[in-house]
C-alpha cells in the first residue's frame, strides 16, 4: 500500500495531467511554496500562485509525459518530451497536502533524467 506522501503526489500528478486547476489547488496547502532553479520562473507563494506556476510549467502538455518517480528518495515528478527530461519536481507534503515544490528546469541538471529510446 502507498504511504500518504505517495498518495498525495499521485493526486497532484493526476490533477496536473488533466490540467485541472481546481483539483490541483485542492491538493496544495494554503501556504504552499514553489521554487524553480531556472526557466525564468520566479518563486511562488500560496496555493493560488503555486497552482498558476505549476499549470504553466508542468500541466496539460499534450506533447509531454508526466510520471511519478523517486526524486531524492521520495515520490516526485518527472516531465519528459520525446524521452528528454524538461523538469523534475521534488515534493514535500504534510498530511493530505503538498507544502513545497522544488522544480528543476535547468537543462544542465536534467541529463541523468533522460530516457534512452
């Protein structure tokens, strides 16, 4: 059986895959924080700002695959286009909510996440 963290991450990923901002916001803690390491995205604070950042950087991309994978030893997300990683997300949860997202967008840091075809 999945632990609570894994369940929350999977709910978050599913809302993201559907591009459902309401479901995405429902999984985020009211004080959620997201930090990106590149791609021009500024840090986001609060569920609304974090949901908007996630929607523009990760969600609803028909040309990309979002998967739940181990990131730093816990369930997180990887976003790939044509087997090339474009984002990796470390996720911290508390109870049934996502509290913190660390979004890696820097291509120099993503090489190990590419899949072989």
